[in-house]
C-alpha cells in the first residue's frame, strides 16, 4: 500500500469520513497488477492509487461506489480474457478485487 493511501486513511480516520479500499486479492493469467495492489476511493468518487486502469478499474470503481452507499464488502471479479470492442489489447487474465469500506460516516452509526 502506498504512502499516499496511508496518509489518506489517517485523514479519513481523523475526520470520520468514509473511504473504500479496493485490494487485488487474487490473480490468474496476465493482469495489469498483482495481488496486493490497492486503490482508495473517496466519497466524491476520486481515487488514490490504481489496480490497473481501464475498463477493469472502472468496474471496480462502480463496485466501490456501491460499497460506499451500502457499507457492504464485496469481491469484484474482473475478467480480462475477452477482447473489448475496438481494442485488440487484452491482458488475458482474471483479477479478484476485494472492496471494503474502512470508515463509516459517524452520522450514520
């Protein structure tokens, strides 16, 4: 986990503002990042870090925003084995990304 994510977590802890952390928990085949890669998502949807970019990261971002709303952890399976329309560059692997809210809004507890 990067120093920027740690700093963001410290700030979130002090303010009580929710954050969601997405962590690549498992990979098979060729993927843009390996297990342990993390990304932090703020309530406004902005991010710190990356789990690989592109459509896969957008899929995880949507799951993170769902977790931001309902507080429920989830695992997003990002399948990079199928070519995307208009793009012949595929990784060919699968990533499992665990998404969890690390701080909840104090007004909601």
